[in-house]
C-alpha cells in the first residue's frame, strides 16, 4: 500500500500493491501544469482510491488533468479511455520503491535544462 496527497492534505490517494515504474514527461502541457517536467506512475484505476475534492481540467477530449482546488497541487493525468491514471511521483509519502525508467516527449523539452541521467529518451 502506498499513500500520496496534495500539499494541503485535502486530496488523499491510496494505491494497492507496488507502484509501476515511473517515467518523466517533457510535453508542453505537463511542463506548464507542473512548472518543470513531470514524473508520474501509471496506476490501474481499480488499484487506487481517492478521497477529497479534485478539480478536473479537460485538457482534450481524451484526457483530463486533476489538481487540488485548495492548494493547486497537480496530481493526476487521466486518459478517459484507458484503465490507468497517472499519479504525480512528488505526491507520494515515504519510500516509493521505484526509479524513473525513461523520458518521454523530449521533442517538447525546455532549453533551460539537460537530461543527463543516461535513461532512454523518446521524442514522443
Ligand atoms: Zn490540496
């Protein structure tokens, strides 16, 4: 069982079992919403329980992005037609037991940083 929350504690998340290996997304939307690039883990919807108010921003007809309406923490990337929701790695309390595996959408990365961790990088 893993526990996560937003900054103010309004939104609490429980994940049953191990966390899937996270990736880091450098797409324009993740950079704008997170403030940098965004690390997340894609958890099956049946393995997660969310309590508290979440505000959903409909980023496209296929994806909504969730954040806390009180403190603004960006928590969820939710593709409506998938069986998983991506949860912000930064929201987790305690050891996560996982490491980043790769970078995605680096074609949209900012010019103000380099990716130098040696992990695989995908353009899209
Ligand atoms: Zn909050």
